[in-house]
C-alpha cells in the first residue's frame, strides 16, 4: 500500500500507477474527500469515472447501484476511458484489484 501525503486513504499499486501515468492526483484527492464525507454512512464505496474529450463524470455508489454523489469536471487532461475504483477498509483500489 501507498500512503499518499494528501489523503488519509491508503492506495494500491494500481491507483498509484493510475495517478502517476494519468497525472490524476487531483482525482484521487477528490475521491478521498468524498470518502471522508461519507465513510460513516458507507463501509464500501464504488466510484465510476468516465472521461471523454476533456469532460469527466465521477459517480459514487454504495456498490449496489445507489448513487449518492456525482461530480462533473470540464477541461480535464485525463485520458479518455472508463475507470472503476473501490474504497473498502480505508483502502482505495482499482476494481481489478478487489
């Protein structure tokens, strides 16, 4: 696990690689902030991030399709694609690492 200086979450190798290669520490910071606000209510958080043409939409669910938060960004340099993250036991991971 990695302890990123700006977040209380631990992160996995995959998240660190994503943040480094995609220059997306801003996104990891925002995911961490939402986690801090919602962790008392949700033990498990699923985050789906869709990026297309500089626009990014991040949807936060309880893992059972109940969406409790949505954030939209414009003018992002995040590579186009769909990315999935999970937060469980204060560890942020890629969905493939769960």
